[in-house]
C-alpha cells in the first residue's frame, strides 16, 4: 500500500474500469512528494494500466494577475519536464475544467480520475461539474495537508487550542516519509500523438485581462524563482540559516526571518509534509515554526472547508457579527475607498509602507498583514466593505493569495475568527485591536517605513 487509504475518498461509486488513471492536478502542482500522483500510480498498477497527469488552465482565477500566472506557469513547465523524465504523460488543457476534463477522459478512455483537494468553493464547483459527467471512479486525495482535512476534524474548529490536540494525536499516523515515484515503462503517447511539449505560448495567450503577462517584463517579484527545485533550495536555505532564529525574528518586519515558502506552498510546488519532515530531521524544538506550518495552516483549510462564508463577514462568530453591527455606525476618523487604499495613499505611513511591500514584492511580512487588515476595518464604511476590500487586495497582489490561509487570516483580523472577544471599543466592537503605538513597541517602525515607502511620498 503506497498511500494511506485515509488520505483518499471516492467522489463517485467505485468500479473496476480499464484504461489510464488520470491525476487532475490543480492545487498540488508538483511531481515529488505528491500523494495524489502516488495514488494515481498505485491505482494504475492495480488496474494494469498507466498514470497520466492533466492540468486545466482557466483564463482568470480569483483576481490573479500576471504576477501569479507567470509564477504558476513556470512551475508547471518544470512539472511537465519532471513527468517526462518518468515517462508520465502530461496534458495541458485550456478552458472550463467541467468540459475539458470530461473530454480528455473520454478521448483517452480513462479508467479512473484522481484529483487533489482544495476547500475553496471554485474548486469544489469544478469537481462537481466533472463528477456529474462521470461513469468511471473519481477519487479525491488530500495532498496539501499532512492530516487529511476531513479526517483532522469532522467540524469547524473555533480556535487553534481546540484543533491542536487533534493534530498532535494524528501526526504520528500521517507525518510519514513519501515513497519514491517509480519511472513508468516507455510507451507511445496515449492520444496516438508523440508525447509533445505542451503549447505554453498558447496557454499564455489564453489568459485574459491582466492575468496575461509579458514574459519579457522583469519579474516584479524578483526574490522568487518559481518551481519545485527553487522551493527545495529555499527550504534548505531556511533550515540552515533561519529556522534557529525563527521564533525570535519572525514578528519583526525588518528582519527576513520568515521562511518565504508561502508562494510555493500555495501553488503546491512544495509539500508542507516535506517541509515538516526536513525540519524535524534538523531541529527538535522547531515548535514555533511547526505551529504555523501545521496547526495554523491546516486550521485555515478547516475553516474554509466547513464554513461556506469563509470569504465574507457571515463567516465570523456570532459575538463578532453582533458587536461589529452595534458599532457599524460609529464615526470613522478616516474613510478610504478601495482605490485609495490600493494606491497606498492614507494618512498612516506605516500602513502605506506595508501596502507598498505587497505591491512591490507580492509578499507582505506576516506581522504587517494583521495591522494592514485591521486598519482597513477602521477606515472603511462598514465591516462588509472592509472584508471585500481586504480580500480583493490580498488576492490581487499577494503571490500566496487566493488561499485558505488568506481567507482565514482576513477573517481572524476583521472578525475574530479563531480569536477571542476583547475589551469593547469603537468600530471594532470586541474584535482585537492593533495600533501604531503597539507596532512601535514591537519593532523599528521608521526603518520599515524607509525601506518600503516610495521616494515621492
Ligand atoms: P512563515 O512564517 O515562514 O510560515 C511558514 C508557513 O506556515 C506559511 O507559508 C504558511 O503556509 C503557514 N503559516 C504561517 N503563518 C500562518 C498563519 N497566520 N495562518 C495560516 N498559515 C500560516 N498566508 C498565505 O499563505 N496566503 C495569504 O494570502 C495570506 N494572507 C493573510 C492575510 C492576513 C490578513 C493575515 C493576518 C495572514 C495571512 N496569511 C496568508 C498567513 C501568513 O501571514 C502567511 O502565511 C505568511 O506570512 C507567509 O510567509 P512565510 O511562508 O514566509 O511564513
Ligand atoms: N488551478 C487550476 O486547476 N487551474 C488554473 O488555471 C489555476 C489558476 C490559478 C491562478 C492563481 C492561483 O493562485 C491559483 C490557481 N489555481 C489554478 C490553483 C488551484 O486552483 C488551487 O487549487 C487553488 O489555489 C485552491 O486552493
């Protein structure tokens, strides 16, 4: 048994069907350490067939711009290269997954379909559309979480303290080494055509609006090389130079103390389980980092999976909805529109610097994200407006955006999700407050502002 059966669940009735097993890759865009790909391989062997991989490119995705699509497509080219070395065919489809996936399955006479797992609404809709057309078995494998989301808890967890014991109890069973992915025997390409390179130029041309990108333009996010190899290199760098100081440095936006892994984890170019395994090999008391990488990250999936309002204010706990409503009409000292905030032109130089960091690099420091989001609540007409603006900016500019961590992070900041009630105050009600003075007590605010604000400010 290659893959723990608890990581797999059947989305349609199971049956034995001849033909290749397709892994519909979406969230976990990597060849190494990928339970969904390993399961497709295992199923193919059982059915005396072979595995293949398909990725369906959609022209727009939750506000992603050229910045994110460039990062993703570069990573997918590496996936295709790595699969070729294993004689595993790769199909790049363009269009609506519901239609394109169904067409591919019938074209090559697939015997089964395997998908990875995402708690987000859009991915669940894609899967429902494909499942509706299927006669062959369709399996879902959680290749993103260490503990399969549906297994870690049967319900929405209210905070990390109630989720952590469940994670700790199950880790020993799921935090295990990955089996190596064996090379498939040489074979003619399944569609009769020679296994050719995918048409990446057509893929880029297929993108719409500002999802399209000019590949020759200098990548704004200079600090990131996309892909599996770059992700593993960054992990090694983090383990050697930064993990030891992580607990001390991670909340200081002037220190490059975080791992930098979130874009790679978001696009699935590295497995969180691989990160945890390597951390544990190197250092015993990496508790602070593992808390974020395992408890916090998997709590975000739990939130998005069990709460259909994960990206709006109705997802907040009742106490927060009530107290924010009671303060909805409180006077706002400053009021900004989405456009003004997007230009990082407020009266608060610290907030503007954080927004500039997001605009310029595609990755705002983790500590600043809390302050950044909470100020949007303070300076907009209503909690609902604040939530929509925070999601829009986060999904449009963050490389790691459009992610369960982002929806949970914004809901924590604006609506007390996974947090407790605090002393009541204007506008925030009982939602935890953060201010400039607090930030100044934590780190050297002027140097952060100098680093990120634009010279003409
Ligand atoms: P590290 O500190 O090195 O953490 C390693 C990994 O642990 C991260 O990549 C992430 O997967 C996980 N992690 C760390 N902190 C958290 C957290 N608070 N919640 C959940 N998982 C965490 N994270 C995203 O991946 N995408 C987002 O769009 C996003 N938006 C956020 C918005 C707000 C308002 C807030 C408060 C947090 C948001 N986060 C988001 C969570 C966190 O800020 C980032 O995961 C982290 O800054 C990413 O940088 P890193 O990988 O270098 O972090
Ligand atoms: N997944 C796909 O299957 N097809 C896409 O075209 C696609 C685009 C995309 C753009 C930005 C981004 O952040 C993620 C994107 N994903 C795409 C990723 C994937 O859908 C993940 O499953 C989601 O991020 C949900 O977790």
